[in-house]
């Protein structure tokens, strides 16, 4: 008799065990398990990313010397080769040899926990950068390429990919001033060098905290900030805080103008304009946008203005913000009386979040138990398998291959093509690690003439997730899960691209010969694959395949997913208008000189494109770090979202797991990298050429047509 309940208990425990242990795929189980420290003292150190020279910081100098020695040999070949495909191949080998060292070093200088490695990597970046600047102005090298492109018979014998790569290399020469006389060319080089310093100074300064005397703010708020003797440091906007005064103080102090940084930004913009004029462009914006989907600043501003007009026609420019405020009052009545008269810039993010939570009950802690890191990786593996026939396989890294014990290595394997490349997953928070989600290209894909094989791409995905605990794996909020899918979109763009040349490989990179920053494909196209992944991340047909409670195995209810999707549309018009403001400000800064301060320009653009008042004695532009990597191209997020929306609605909304559509997406958009005009790739996928009006309509159609004015109507 006593055995009956005991057997029942054992049966239930076994069922619980099976749900929690045996249902994860190998990759899911790997990410839900704690990493084990390697203890094999006799295993050979293979070096960072398997590069044998990089077993110690001094190895960067060895790798750099080897790359520079090969550069000298290739330089001679490129200048002496017969006019044809061999010339372009030499150029690409030059680019590949330098980028493999520079891209890796650029990652290590920000991510490695050992300061010695970071310092050695920084020196390598500077050394390679100097060589690139010299190549930018190497007349003999340019002449070799120009002779090829000026020969109609030779050009006619080039395939389309080779011709495009040759033209892109020539474009890189031209924007560096190669066609100028000696005096002007030296001036262009000088401006390039100066801009490198200004870019770095502004980037560092834009993330530095401001400080203020403790006595200047109420005592009860001190606990929210870092202490520094008799001062406190304010290093962010605290936009999610429910305390109105805390949000206002953080906004006013963090954005308080720094005169040195202001001077740096204004000098940076002047140098960019001067360089653009010197090499033959009307403005820096015209120089930056050549080769993108938008092509010109005029097209970008038309896009932004048309989008603003459509939002204004639909909601009224201020309606979206007043609607946010009144909706919040209607729901909660939490604002003090003096704050109810006017919505301020520091209110918008907080009120939007409260509206989402109050209306849809989307408290992140309700979702996190269903979104363990292993479950999400399981979901990505299932998605890629069904769309592309690709699997993610966890591999143990060799000794010394990774920079932190908790970094995981994934092999990306196609069911018929075999190994496509490697993704290193640096997912967990650690001290001194950049607190941002991003994708790094370590090695670009290309067909290697030297080995007769395809050079497999290698990338890193960096997130800042919490570590697993003794009782639970790492649990993600919906936002974390969406960011994981977004960054994996960049990674799979790199993996599924199969470009002949490294110079146009898919994905993002820091060093792109000859330009020292940017992407290997058009910036306003590069975000499309990652943004499209956000649609998959919020579709129940995808989520239902992996989101289940880490303890009970129960699936995430469909109603919770529906609420989450609806909540994302709350204040969508206001969020879009904010992005328009940022993009328009970026365009004006990189247009013709205004002969007025960047703050005066900010104030005018904020009044025209945002609708919330400018706060005196603030300078938000000094925190606009995207001005460095996305100068004149911040609009890319909006345009990429428009393209992703069109692709989703036309190709995947009926069946997000359709293999035929996945193959078409890879064939038309992912495979080419920068080897094909971005608009042609979009046209191939959509089977029509979209207009600016189509882009605008796609963005506006994403918004909830009723929510923004619902509470305004209910009060009238």
C-alpha cells in the first residue's frame, strides 16, 4: 500500500526531469548549462580565434608584421599584374590580409578583460590604420586599377561581381582624394588623420558621465547615482524611473553641455565637410550616401518629411505626445499637478513603458521563465533549420581560443553545403565589457585563390545578459530575446553570404579597405536582416516552438504573446517621430555649414520634427554617439525597418517557416553582401521596385491606427 504514492511520486519526478532535461536540443542544453572551466594544463594554446600568433599580447605585433609583409608583396603584384581579374583579386587579397588583423584587433581592444591584450590590440589598430591611409594615396596602386577600368575591352571581360568590386575600390580611392594634386592630396590625408582623432575623442566623451555637487540635488536621490567624494556622477538618463524629479535631474545634468566636447563635435563636422568638398562632393552627406539605397541627402530628407507629414495627417504632430500624457493620466493619475500641464522630453520613454505595462500587463518577470537562454537558442536553431537547412552546433573552444570562460562557440552547418562559418557568443555581463548589444566581423568570407577553398566567415555576437544562477539558467526579458534575434540576424547575414570577394562580404565590419569605418554592404540595407528577425521573434508560430517554462515545461500562452505584440504598438507614432528627429538632425549636421551652433540647430530640428520642447542648457547632440559610425546615415534604421516590414508582410506573414521563401530570401538578399546594388536585392525579393512612398506607407502601416487617439477621444 505505501508503495503506490511513492511510485506515483517517482513517475511525476521522472516526467518533470524529462521535460526539463531531455527536450532541449544540444545547442539549447549547452546554453542553459553553466560553462565549465578548462583544466587541461597540457593542452596546447591555439591562440585567440585559433590564430596561433595570439597566445599572448605580444602576438599582435607578430600578426601585424606578417600582415604588413604580405601587404608589400601584394602591393607589388597589384601594380604589375596584367589588366584583368587578377588585378581585382590582388586588391581583395590586400584588403583581406589587413582586415583580418584589424577587425580582430578592433574587437579585442574593447572586449578582452586583460588590459595588456586591449593595449596591444589598440596599437595594432593604429598601425594598420596608418598603412591603410598610405594605401589610400598610393598613386601607382590607384593607376593600376584605373587603367583596368578605363579599358573597355578589359572591363567587358569582367564578370558582374568583379566589375562592381573594382568600381567600389576606385570609389574608395576617390573619396580619399587620390585624384588631387600633391598639395591637396596631403591636405586630404591630414584631414583623415585629424578625423580619426576627433572621432575617437567624441566617441569616448559622449559616454562619459557628468558630475555635480551632492548639495545641488535632494538627499533622497543620491542613492540612484555613483558617489565621488562630495560629488555624484550621472552617467545616464534614468528614463525608466517612476520618480519625475529623478528623471528631470538626470536629463538636465547628463545632457548639460561640455564645452570641450562641443568644440570637438563642431570641429569634427567642419572637417568632414571640408574633406567632402576637397574630394569633389557638395557635402559630407553626399559623400556618405553614395552607394546606399537612398543615394542622396535630398532623398533622405524627402523620406523623413513625407513620413512626418503622414504621421501628422494621421494623428497631428503633437497629438501623439499629448495622447501619451492624457492616456497616462487616465490610467494612473500618477503625475504631480505641476507636471500635467506639459509633457517634457524626459517623460516620453517612461510614460510609454507604463502605458504598455498598464494596458497589456507585460511585466517582464511574467515572461522571463519561458525565455531561458537555452530555449531561445533552441528557437533560433529550429528557425534556421526550417528556413535555410542550417543548424547551430555547439563546439568546445580550444585552449586560449576565447577571451573569457563563458564565451560559447557555434559552428554553423548547412545540410548539404557543410560548414558555413563560426559564431562566438560573448553573451554575459562582465566588468569593463561594453554594455551594448552588437555584432563584430572577425573574418570575412571570400573565395581564396591561394587555397582553392572558401574562407569561412567568423563573427562575434556581444550581449550583456545576466549569468545563470545555481537554481535557474539565464532568463531573458522579451526585450533581451528580441535583441538576441536581432544580433543573430547580423550573424546569419555573414554566415549565409557567399561572396567571391572579401571587400563586399555580408555583414558589418570596422575596417573596410580603403575607408576606415563602415559596413561592407550599404548601411541602409545592412540592418534589414537583423530587423526582419525581430518579426520572427514576436510571431507566435515561431515562439510556440521554443518558449516554455524552464521548470514546468509549460508553453508560453498565446494570449501573452498577443499582448506583447500589441504593446509594441503603443506610442509607436511618437517613437517613430523621435527617430525622424534624430535622422533629420544627422542630415542637417552633415549638410552645408549653418554658421550657428549645433545646439541652435538641435533646437530648430526638435521643434520641427519632434514636437516636445527643447530644454534650455542641454545638449543632447553630445550624447549622439551614432554621429561617428552612422554620420549622415542614421536614417538607415527607419529605411531598413520599412524594407523589413515589406519583406515580412509579402513573404513571411502567411507562413514564417516557409522553406521556399527562406531559400528565396537567402538567394535574393543574404547571399550577395555588398556585391549587388541594395535596391536590386530588395527588388529581387519583392519582385517590384519600391518607391519612397512605399517605404513611408510600410512604416505607417505598422502603427496602431486607433491607440494614439483612443484616450483623447474618450475624454472629449
